[in-house]
């Protein structure tokens, strides 16, 4: 891996910062930062044909990841998740070409591993001793696992009583110091951001960290590779803090800048109805969101009322000619069941929001039958098994004799 020529750039006022500076927001206007490259140089140095000789993974695309030559890669084998051709679900929805990109196959069970492999590698590169995040669950699990691999201390700040136990168990198992605070995710993020800004040896790894986004953008590269180097017409993503939809859009833009694709997908973001500030802003035609003070949804991973990357998400959706949609908890649970029973893919509720959004948009005529559609499912169902235990069918208790078993199964003659 060679040293990449890159810098940090404000998404608002375009102020530039050197890559050696640890920053999470613009000092001039307070907007988020992103990693920017000289694409003319990259076009000369990137050999896309070489990628095919490497395993499908985040690090297949190392030339497009901003880590210096000689830096340690902290990896658990992330990426390379399956792009499932979903014929049975497609038939139900009357879609000819539907795929599901199942990010629950990542090492800790969610898409967060893509960003965390690069983020923790960057933490090691700059000499940080501790990494930290605010989390509704998946980020904490991923941060703790990668920190353990790197030998770093991990600190997780979570909203009290608002996190799925399966995810919290992962963070605890990997040795994270977990702090529960009064308030919601937005309060937790503000608290941990203050800690990172006042402690130089503490590296923040929420999606406000621009290097996290760089790891997550590889999801776009993989989809392109798995579709035989073609771009889907429509890509649907669950939206909580909005880092993922922003990252995927950046990944497709990279491919376009490098001359590897001739068009870009329509990006569709799906939020839970009880936590949908970006969707509401999109529908109102506004360029600013109105935060939801008390977001509520069964989909804990996207229960975020003031998403940090809202501006990037709106730009991705509007720039691609896409849209935003909301789904109810009932629609999410129905979609979770459909995907599990028609395609054998078990996802957590937040992940199923992309499927619920797809169903709703097909029925409304916003997605046509001939379109090539990819739905991203972001986390494994075992992240939140309590939902299934509480909301789905219960086991049937029967006697062990054959007659009782046949009667319960409807096999009586």
C-alpha cells in the first residue's frame, strides 16, 4: 500500500485541513469534514483489473483507502458480503431484478465493520491509545471488537434503556467500558464528542469521523463488482445517523470520477416513521432538518432524532434523483418476516426498513418492475432476537405421542 495524497475538506465552506490533523468538524463553520483526493493522480495509479485478483473485501480496494504505506491494517475479515439474488421476494413484489446486499455477514454482524477496520487502523497510525463512540448498538459492538484486535482501550457511551441487548453483550464481551447516560443517542454523541475534543489520546469513531465513511464506501465498490461491474438503477438503504447512505453515494462517485462507471444509481433512504427528520425535510423541500426530540421506533439502530450526516444524506438523495421514505414499525416487522421466510435472510428490524420501503414504493408506483434494485440490509437478526421472541409466533406445546404431533401439524388423515 502506498501513501495516499489526500486532505480533509469541509462539506459546507470547503475549508481544507491536512490529513495529519485530527478533526471531526470544520473550525470555520462547524460542518462535517470529508476525505478528498486528487482524482487525476488516482486515475493514473489505480489499476481496477488488479482488484479482481484479490479476495472480495474492504481491503480489495486499498488504493482508494487513505492509510499510509506501512501502517497496520486492523482487520477481522470484513466486507465480501453476499449480494443475494432475491427471486422469491422479487416475484411477490413483481420485480424482475432484485438483490439484497446482506451486511449482517460482517464479522460483528453489521455494516459498521467496514468503517471500523479503517477507523481503528487510522487510530493506530496516529498513535491514539483509546477509541470511543456513542452508539445505539452496532457501532459499539464493532468498535469494541476492532479495538480489542488492535490492543486499544474502547469506550462506549449509550442511551440508557435504548439499546438491544444482543449488541450491548458484544461490546461487553470485547472488553469495552460502557457508560449509560440519561437521554437519547443524540445526547450520547454530544457527550462523547466533547470528550474526544478535550482528550487528544482519545479517537472518536462515530460517523462524524471522515475516515469511518471511507471504509463504508467500499460497499458501493462491492456491489459494482458483484453486478459484473455494473451500477444498479436503484439502491435502497436504511437511514439512522445517515453515515451509510452518504458513504455509499461517495463510493459510487469515486467510481464515476475514476471513469469506471458511466452513470450513478438513484439513492433511496428509508427512515422509521417515529425517527424521520431527513425524510420530513425532503418532503417539505427544505435544506435543513428539524430534529425529532424523542424519536421512537422498534428499529433501535435507526432510532435517531438528530442525525449527524443529514446534510450529506440529503445531497446524496437529491444529487442522484432519489427520494426518502418512511415506514411504520408494523411495516418493518412484516418486511423482516418476509425476507426471512422467502429468502432465508434474517435481519434486525432496522435492516428490514429497506425492504419495507421497497414494498411501499413499488405499491405506490415509485419503483417500476423492470428496475434493477439493490436493497442494503445492515445488521444480522441475532442483534435483536428479543423482537422476534416478543412479536412473532410462539412455540406450540404438545405431547410426544404421534397422534398429538400429527394433530398439531395438521397431518391427521
